[in-house]
C-alpha cells in the first residue's frame, strides 16, 4: 500500500536493436524516453512525464574502448564501470564520484546523466569543459540508423533538434586537454551549492609561461545564471575569452571577470552575495589549480 | 499488464505486473518484505537495496518489467532457515542492529562487499555503505562488524566483542556483550514492523492536506469522492468526532493543550489534515482526493517567533480557551472575542498560555538573587542563539494498522507510547479503554517523533466506521510536512563571572516556536533549561520560557527533547565567557561543573508541568570524561593543515540528561515461571530499537541466575503486558528496566519459598544458582527450576509463580558526558569538516555496552547533521522546499568524523538498576556547541545559529556582506 509507482508510465518497451529502439521512440513521440539506469528517468519528482519507457538493456551500449583518436564510452556504461576502467580519464572519474552513493553509481549511466541535462548533473560540467563529443543515433527517413558525432555544446544548446536522438556513446579525443572541476556540497549527497568545471588546451611556452586556448568555463548552481540569462549548466564565455587571450594577470582579474558575467539572486537557500563570492572563488581556485599543475609540467589537472 | 519471469533468491518466479510498477513494489507485494520503501523511491536511503545480477541496485529505480530474465537476491534471501550468515551475526554482535529497518539491506551490501573485497579497508566499507541511511547508530560500528565477519570467515567461533569494553565483572549478563534479543529477527528481514502485519486486502488512508499555511475551510464537498467505486468513507471536519485532544503522548493529565480535533475548520500549516479518504485501492484513493472540492479563506501565515509575538499578529488559535482545573479569573471575558471556527484550546491545568496572543505556554523561575549575582560579577556577557527546525527522519515512517475484532478495536502501531496511543484513540473514537488494544510492533526508528500520536487516531476511527482493516503510512514527503520536529528556539543567555572564572549569575530566556499545535509546548522549552542549567554550579539562576504558536510544520518531541537546544546556548555562552575571561575552556568547565553530591536546587522550579524537587547528583563521571577526552583529542595541542586556507580548531562541552521523569513515569512488569523452568517476561516498556527488551531480559536473567535464552519477553502490548508510560525522556532502562528487575526479584522470592517448601528447608538456607536451580547452602539439596515448575503445575501444586512489579520513584539518576571535537574550517569556501569527535559518556553501568556505544554514535551523528547539514527550508508561504532526505541533507557515512570515538565512563549509580543510567538522548546534546566552539577556535568566528553553513562562516570571516 502506498508503495511508489511510476504513475505516468503506460507502456514499457524493450527493443533488441538500435533501429527498433529509435523506431519506438519516434513512434511514441515526446512522451517516450529511453530508459538506461533509471536514476534520472525514474527519480523522485522527475520533471519528465514519461508515458513510454524504451528500455535499452538489450542493446549493446555499454563498455569503454580505446582507439587511436580517443576513447569511446558506450552510452549505457555505468558510473561504476567508468571508475573501474583504467583508461577512463581522471577528470571523469572525479566527477563520477560526485555521485556519493555506490548503489546509485551501479545504475547511473553516462548518457543518462548527460541527457537529463539537470542543473545538478554530476557529469555535464566536466563533459562540457572537456569538449567531449556525443555519438548520436537517429532513425533516418530511409528507416536506417544514422550516427553522427556532435559536440556536446550543440546537444545542450539545441535540445529540440536532438529530442529523438539516442546517445550511443561519449567520445573523448583530446587527451592532452586539462580539465578540473569542483562540486561544493553541504553533505556529500545533498544537491550542490555550486558546480564548476574548467577545461583548456594549455601550451607551455619556452619562456616558462603557459598559454590557454579553447577554454571552457562551466558553472551551475541554485540561484545563479549567466549574464545572457542562461540557467542550469552554462558557460561563462567572457571568462573563457579572457583566459584564452591571456588577460588574466592575477586572481582579481578573474574575480572581476566572473562577477561581471554571473548574476546571482537571494532565495531561501542562500544569498546573492554568497553565491557571487563563491562563483568567483571556485572559478579562481580551479583556474589556479589547473594552471599550477599544467604549467609545472605535471599531468594537466585531472585530465590524462 | 505484463508477465515477467526472473530468478529471486535462487528460485525461478513468474509475476504479472503493470509497466508502471517498480520492482520494489512488485517484490514487496510478492512477499519479499525486506525490500522496503523509506524514501518515496528516491533511491537514497537504501531500504530497497537488492542485488540485481549480483550488483547492488535500488529496486525503486527499476521498473518491474526490467527484471525479466534477471537474477535477484533480496535481503531476506541471505539467511538459510534459522542460521544467520557470518555477516548478519557480526552485525548483531557489533551492535549495529538497533531499530533495524535498514539492517537487512546493510547485510546485503556488506555481503556484496566481502565477495568483491575479502579484506576491505574502511574506505571500502564507506564506499559499500554509501547508499545506506542509518539514523539509529551512526556508521562507526560497521567497521567492527566487517572486521568480525572477516575474522570469523576463517574461524566461526571468533570472539564477538574484543573491541567492545565490558563492565561489572561480578555480573553474568549486565555489562556484557550479548546478542540483542530481536537482532536475529531484524537483521534477516523477517516480519517485524507494522507494514508486515497489514492484511494484503487492507484499505488505506489517503489524506488530502492543506496547501495553505493558515486558512479557514469555508466549504468542502466530498460527494463526488464518496460516489467513487472503492471509496468507503471520507472524513472531514464536518463528520469527524467532536473531540479535542493533543497528539503529544505524555502522561495524563498532559501539560500540552488539547487544541485540535481530528479535522478542523481551520488549517494551520501546509500539510494540515483536510480530508481522509478510506479506499480499497490506491487508484480509487488518489482519484477521490482529486474529486474533493475545498474552498478556503486564506489568512496571512505566521512563521517566525517575532511574527507570532508581534502585537497585531494574525492569531493561530483564536479559540474558546477552557481549563479542566485552575481556570483563571475573567476567562469568560477572555473568550468573548473567540472565533467558533477556531475551535477550542483545552488546558488540563494552567501553563500560562495566552492563545489569543499566540502564546501556547510560558513559565519562569529561578534560585538565588539574580541582581546580586550580576552585581558580584566582574565580567558579564549576553548572547543570543538560535536553533532550527529539525526532522527526526526515522527510516520507518509513521505507520498504523487498525481493524475491529467484535466490539474491540485493534491497533498495530509503530509507537514509543502504546498506552498513550490507547488512551488517546479510545477517547477520540468514543470507546472505553477496555475496547482498544494497541500492539507495538518493532519500531524502525522513532527518536521521539513516535511519542506523538500522528496517525493512529485516523486509522483507528476509519477502521471503526468502515468495519474494514485500515492501513495508514506517511510517505516520506508527508513525514516532512506532518511529523513532529525540533522546536525552533531563540535563546538569550546572560552570564556573570568573577575574574577567576567562578560563575555568579545565569539568566536564560527561551523563546520557542511550537508551530500549529501545542505538542510538548511547555516541556520541550523547559527541558532546554532543565538539562543545561544544572551542569554548572551557580547560586543565582533565572530562566523564562515563552512558547508561541505559528504556521510552520508541526513540532514535538525529538531525541534530547529541549536539551540539544538549551545546551547549545548555555555551553556556547560558557565558551564565549571563557574566551572573554581569557581562560582555557577546559579549565573553565572543570572549575564550574557539578560533581557527585552536589544538590541541584534549580530543579525545584523545573518540574514538567508540576512543582519540581531539588535533586542530588547521585553519580557523576564528568571528571573522568574530561580527563580521558582531553587526552583523546590532544587538548592544548594546536594542529595545522597542509592547506593554508584550512584552519584547525578544537572544542569541549559538557552534556547531561535525565533517566526518565521521577514522579511522573511509571513502569510495570510481570514474569512467570513456565512448566519447563524457563521464563516469560511481560514488560510494558516500548523498545524502539534501543535494546530495552534486551535490558529487561538481562536484568531478569541476572536476578534469576539463568542464561538469557531462558527468558523470553513480550513488551508494549496493552492487552498482554502491564502498564508503562512509554519510552521517552530516557526512561527505558531506568523505569521499564527497573520494573523488569523488580518483577524478577519478586519471582525470585517466590521461587525460593516454593523450593524451600519442596525441599523442606528454611527459606534462608536457599539461594538460586546458575543455570537455573535452587540450592540449599546447608544441606546441598537442589531443585531445578524445571522440577520445581512441574511440581507447582502438576495438578496438586500451588500453581504458577508470577513475579510482579510496579515501579515509580522520586529519585533521579543523571547521565553525564563530555564531548570533544576537532574541526577543519576552509576559510576560502566556509566549509566545515569534523575531523575528530570524542563522546565520553557516563551512563552508570552500561547494560548493553555495544548498543550503548551505537546509541552514542547515532546520537552524535544526528546532532552533527543538525549542526552542519540539515535544514528545513520554508518559503514565505510556509511550504517546505526540501521535503526529501537528499534535499534536506541527512548525514550519511561520508559525513562521519574521520576519527570518531565513543567512550563509556563507568559509574555505579545508587538509584539505577545495577547502577545503570540512560544513554541515548544525552548523546545529541553536545555536537552543536562543541562544533561551534571548535569553529571559533579555528577561525575566531562565533556561529550562533543552526546550521553552521558555509555562508555564515564566510560572513563571520568578513568575506561576504
């Protein structure tokens, strides 16, 4: 009596092939969702109104493989499998461990966490910072499966375009890229006060200085948004430009860059001032951490 | 519907399920009862853990059809027959099985761990249990359980308790590590809880609750809901019993006012009851809720103490005020402006309430001459502290199951107070008490909140009017909006001291927020004074208490009662005074603390709703606790972090509690000699997982000189066990335990008398000898209990021997303790980490040492949670914005201090049974002040309100405005 039921779900489908899965999703339209680990789709108070669950368990979408051009992580690879695989980059393992419960990690999948696109996502900030690409599968008009590799920023920016797509895999090709992240929480499994990640291609110059390019500065938190009005997990493009152009001479420059681009508000969970301070402090610390490790010739950040 | 088949616990099974059904629900309804739901399927608490193809998963986060073709192991599939697995036995022996709701899941997770990693480290154990919430015992003793299991895999008979100290060498059971008597039942996931007793075809209660914090119901139409097939009844304020009562399960006559009916025309908090649908199935119940039309006249909500006490504030209870005794003069004129829609507030006796000014209760008192005390002081400080509303979060939410049996009403309850449940539900239902039976099942966590009668009244009345069995369980969300919580308080403390540190005066003003109803509205805030002020010697003390009504979610009893709040204020004020005086905090406490023999005069004015009496400190382990604690924490040694942003600090505080309520509590027990020489003990005591039944059995076995296995116990059943006021106010061991001991002593006298007659010897020649015989010290003649019983029950004997006891006392036995901690404060982010925590507690003779340690660990971790993480966030409409365990922020194993130690300081209390005092509640009284004190030591910031968030730290450091 009064045990939980996923009230909205009317239909459960378990395709055995990619084409069938995509066809199911296409047929059932927007109220059909792919079901992998279930930690996002079936979570308490999920914003998704699922009427049809398309279970992916019979598709071969798990596993990590290494190719010359990078690492390919199957979309249904669980967090636990990511931790256990020696080739998975450290920055990703660090983010996986933000999910404090092993039991949840046994279920949660990399694609599921990305696809949910939640503000408190464990993996989204680092995946954006790392500039991973997503291998998306779609059903073409010809009824055949088409796969394309899409930058994660595209996927995030245009969810309506990729609504029926299936994340078959996550691709990470730039092994030399530095990626660091932070997730500030009151207790380990509580929602974060703040999540942030920075990724960059760092080159050590002959004079000992370092130059940054293709930076990604990613932020997420309750009560914060970008100057452009972005909420959820968003990029600070102005800060990225400042980093890339070498305009950050000291911490104060970075603090001001962040403050000029982050809007914060006061609510019952915290004040605008606190969030403003924290955004600057965390981004500064991450930048310094990455700079220090990369420029000292150590393995760059938490990347490989 | 779909058909699936899978392997469950090694057997092939087929099921029919809907696409929407979760695997947890399917398994539970299919008889795998240990796959439970304690978090609304959040996938947080771990009660729904299964091994899915050998991997731990949350069954609530799997759809049942996903299981088709898979292999499942449930927690109740671990043990074979009566044989516990090595892991399960190790858990029982290590003391981690207390309330036990999540014990089967823990056993499953640890079994999986040991299969993956034969010799796990603490980090491995942390990782394995990271998805398990354990409110009762903290997590520290899981390390010992794993260590024991690892050892025993090679040597099954390895000693159970090398890491747990034992006490009282001269006693066989008391002070020794023995398996908790209900440990096997709980760890294996057997039927133990109310939900396991409910018939599969029981109807259920679906509660429509108020979306408004403060409103009148101007119209309610239930016709459409009642017309729905499967709906048996709808109860509202229009057809509920016209009976006023309170939900606080306190001794009658209660100090808490009767200020509510089952349903009221006025709703006073978001989540307040509006209508109860009694339905045969969930679909009908939910549909019916949607078909009830309610019109409200919304009133402005009152949320804070200041708002409530503000002249002109909206009045929460503009009610007819009634006094059963002691009505004040001019009550008629007071009631002239009462609004009938607000109903009544009935006081059993005056507690200085003034509901028309939002004051539920008030009291003040003191000793000595405060003015003179402050005049003598050379240093005076005055500080104000605030505590927040805290949820008890028992894993088993509030649950009741009721049905009729002829003209009687039977209630299975998860309660700490079976007799209060009987009295209150009988009153509400218009029955006499002989028509009601309350059976306390195992309690999957109470912590005070199950001292209150939160849903038994509705379940009982629903069963009565429908004639059908009725089950009612709070969801986790309902638990957040309708359960009793810690009263938020604002406490001003003024202290005066001489330059040498001697206290000359203490003034304490407590303002408490009781929320919508007056549960414990007098006694919790008074307890804030009575369990904090008597820790120090001071001749001039004054206190005042004012409790206000408001529209926040309900408050009530929570482990520690008022003490965690009062002690936070007083101990932190003492730390601030020591700092002001330039004295070492430990030296300052040593100088002012009480010790054995000191008379606590202040208790004269701190009786719970009656006149109090001064009491002597009969035993006190404070000195030893301070000495050992200082060594453990390295007091006086300054620590440094490798990270320059991180500062380390240390703190120390004193704690105390009581052992029940002398003069108010009452416990009874009886014990009978059975025909084979074993014993059946009936105790009124309500074991809420703490090990009270084990205490009672130990006492009886000790008195009668038999193995514990020769004594079985039935407790907390109003038909079949004698009266007990209940398990609250730390009364279990002292009151209920004493009753069991005295009943056994009564029986012992009878055994000796009967044996003397049988052996034809004078009684004085006989004594009782282990493992169960009476022996003559003169002739050497012996009669076993078995032979004696048979002689008594053979048709010619004098009949069954039964010892009885009724225990009351005016004597007090105060447990004491000292808590030390070391924190690391990140000055960059404001984050605080408790690195070390040492809780040294004097509970007299620790009767169950392993369980006592577990209660200390559990109490401390709860209060670390209250101090640092937990917070009910309400918006300005009184809605709780974080009504789930994850969002609310309960501490998990990852929040456990890195170095966490509980130490039992033995004393022999002259009034306690075998020298025992209480242990559980006191454990929650230290963390808040000691962490706050350590934060100050680290970074020079006094944080004076709960929780100590990073934002408050940063503000204190001047890093944000």
